[in-house]
C-alpha cells in the first residue's frame, strides 16, 4: 500500500449521465484479491450493497465448474474511491477512448453489482485453477460517496426482473429434464398447441391450458426415482404416461376439440393446474415402480374423479386453500393422496403421515 504503487487496467472510457466510467477486463485469479467484500457487519444504512447471501454461492460455483467450456457471467460493477488517472493511447477523439486506467493501490473498491459472482468465482478457482487466466468484464465508476453508491445499487437492480420459469426451461439446453419437457410438448399430441412456453402464469383469456414450467416440474417428479438407464427411456415413459392420463381427462379433450375454452377449464376445474399435474406425476411414479406391467390399467379410474373447483369437499385443503389453487409441496402430496385413494393405491409412510395430520386438522376445524 505504499504511496506511488498502482494497479493498471487496459480500459475503454465512456460517458454516462455526464460522468466518466471505464470498462475493462480482469483475470479471474485477481478478482477475489482486488475486490474484497467485507461489509457483513456494517449496518444496512451504512452499506453500499446488500448482505452476501452465502446460500446462493455454492450453486453458482458449481455452474462454473460443471460447465467450464460454456459458462457465462455478466460484468461486475465497481466504484473506485481514489484518485484514478486515465492515460489515453491516442490523441484522436475516437481511438482516444482506449487507454490505461491507473488506480492507486490504496484506493477502495466497492462492488455495486456482482458480489455473489465474485464469491462464486473464488470458490470455483479452488476446484478448477486452470480457469484462473480467463477474464470477466468489469465496469468502473468513480466513487463520489456512500449515497451515490447506494443509489447505484438501487438503480442497477430497479428493473432487474428474473425471466419466467417457463422461459428459462425453453432456453435451457443443458438441463436434461428441460430437454425432455420441450420434446414432450413437441412430440405429444395432447400438449401440442396448448402449452404456454414463455409465461409461468396464464391469464383468464389465454388459449393455453398448461405452462411449460408446470410440465417440467411434473415430468421431473415422474422420472425422479424411477430406474431408467437411458434418457430415451425417460422420454418414452413421459409420453406414454401423459397420453394415458389425457385419455381420462375429458376436459382436456374438449379444449383440443374447440368445444370449450382453456380459460373456462382453468376457471372451473383444477386438473390443468400445476399442483394436479405434479400430483398426477407423483401417482404415476408410484405406479411405474410398483406396477410396471399394468400401470396404464390402474389410471382408468381417473375419469371417475370430479375435478371441479366447486368440489370443495374433496379439494379444499388439498389442491385449494380458501378456494385458490396452491402448489406448495404439502398441497401436492395431499392432492396426490386424494388421487391415490380414488385409484385404490396404498399411501407411502410419508404420505400417510401427511394425510393423518390433514385429517386431524379437519376434525379439529369441524
């Protein structure tokens, strides 16, 4: 930290809101050393960033280590509290934007956006040190105080909206279940043209009956825990299962034939909602494991189930809470329990415990 020592970054200078900023690249090995995040013990009103959420970091680190050839991280945004100097490489107006950014070593860096990426990179490098010479882009702003840094954090996150789960599944070419779900929608006649692939929720006027995220979650439930040696087996099972289920869902057939709208089905029935799809998949997983040769036969009684939302005696507290559809894990289990009981399938010990607790609650409420 001696006076006169400095860090030099090749950089491009730009202007935003009348203020200079600089864009550079930083080797991954230097990122944890230069940009230290140590504000956990500071009061929130005195910090320039949110507190580090350490539960997010291992998953982000695994993303890098498991995908070393095609991971993508966006730029880290940093404020510099110090007397920086930009040395232009040319006097020309255009090329003069390129130069060397000289930062005194006693300067203070504040991460405005990207502290979790920085922490994940630090962990990932321990497992894959060969990535140390790769780079990440860094955007430098000149620090003009805590208030400005806090405002930058607020502004950078003001319009940051996570993509919908359905869109994430649609664009994911790495997740095997996402690939399976997308293939299912394309290959199966029951899902073709009735699946919303961008949104996770459906408006009352939507012509779609299901969301891609609901199919993804349900199909993941179906194949998890089933002994399948090849991905093709999982795809074949998924198609067979959902096509068999569809044969006993007259409301789905009416929508495909144009005799009733998807909005009317979603409003009056629960059997196209995610909680029921996942519950059906849970039932299917049990059938495939315990009745591998005749599970289709046992699904026929699905046609005898009253799926009307108005059937509160069966669905309230299970698929519905106060008349509204709930897809919490306990509701999925309770909905699956109701379906299993209608089909004459024995509950697992875990399901029985949940069922007993539900019945005790009903008795107490009564």
